């Protein structure tokens, strides 16, 4: 169902919200993309930020930083840095 005032679609979505697996009514953008809940948007942002830090590991190691320095600079564990190497 299209809502002209919101310029969003209202449709069903099957998934888990707050540990409840069900079919939910959710908003979708005009292009059909799901409008994220605040928690989903935050998780997506956190995942993107973490991936950016992991992507920077190789560059910093190539610049001569030690594994420990890279881990400290990027707020990663030494094990996470070593896994990227």
C-alpha cells in the first residue's frame, strides 16, 4: 500500500524483531528498499565502520607499523589484525 504523504510503501516483512519471529508491517522506500529500524541502521553503521578498520590493516602494515601498533590505532585485537595479514 502506497502512502503518498510519507512517500513510502507499507508492506509485509518476515523476520525477527526483539526475539519475535513473525510477519511484520514495514515501510519501504519508493524503490522498494526496506526502511531500516534504528537498531538495524546502527548495526549496519557499526558493521561498515568495522569493515573500514579491517580494510585499513594491510595499508598500515605496509607502511611499517607493527601488528600491535595497528591493533591499537584501529581499536582491534592483535588476533584480528593477524587474521587480516
